[in-house]
């Protein structure tokens, strides 16, 4: 009887200890997530004047044109090296980015741009059931790219390919691997409501700075910053 009681007591202690450990771990994760969300809304304050490695997400249609127009007014020497990423089926966007880089060489004359492709989370018209698999593949690919690049800044403006990358960047912040600063500029085509990607980044508080180009959107989404039309 004594041995059975002892075994029962040890079993209870082990179970209780495991429960305490799990509870403690979950609590730490929740606290870390809250801290990351709170800090993510703060303006970027670089510790040094050195250039910051920048990931630029391109998209088909007008997304790439808007992004390149935005880049043309930035101090590009401040954002280097630059990593351009487009969907695996979007060769035209990368071609435009190469032309843009060739037409605006850095003062140093050193190549500061690389061009990459990523799997799409979902193709236009693809069913939601099959998109679950493609999204998983896209997230795995995004993880590999983010580990390889480890950008300090991410610039995106709405293509679906940016969501897996931004999600991985947010997880990096939680784990403490890196703190990529995410700038999201909603497309000028979005006048009354956000795109699906923009809505996810806004609602989940993944973006550090969220910009819109129409005052109607800023009135509806109060954490967004209205910057006027950038095109």
C-alpha cells in the first residue's frame, strides 16, 4: 500500500509540475506577444546612421508600379542592400525592378540589389481548400528566405505574397531572432476598404507603420496614417 501511495503521489507531482511548466510557458509567450504588439506601433529609431537591409515585396498589376514610385523618392543609399521579392509566376515585376535599379545606380557604384521569387499563397480564382496547401508551402518558403535575408526593414503595399513574409517577421520578433520593421502602404486603388492582406496586417497588428492614401480609410482605421496620394 505504501509503495502504491508513493507512486500515486509522484505521479500527481509530475502531472502538477508539467501543468505549472506549460502554464508558465504560455504566460511568457502571451506577455512577449503583448510587448511586441505594443512596441510595433512605435516609430522606427535607428541606432546608427548605417544603411539598413531592406526587403521590398512586389506584386502584379499596379502594386509594382506603386512600389517603384515610392522607392524613387526615398534616400536609397539609406536602404541597402535591397532585396526584391515577387511571386514565382511574376517575372515582369522583377524585370521592372531590375530596370529601375539599373536606371538609378547608387553613388558608390556597388551593386546593392538582389532579386528573388517566392511561391504564391493563393492564385487568383484558386479554391480555398487547395489554397491551404499552397499557403503552407509559401510560409515554409518565406521562412527560408527570411532566415537567409534577415532584413531590418520590410516595404510592402498589398500583394498577397507579402503576408507570409510579414508573418514570419512578426514571429521573429516574438522569438527574439530579429526585429524587422514593417512598413505597409495600402494601394491607392483601395479607397473605401482595405485589401485582404492589408486588413490582416492591420487587425493582427503585424505592421509597425500602416499607411493609407485616402482620408476615408484613415477615418475608418484609426491606427493607419494618412499620407496622401503617392502616385
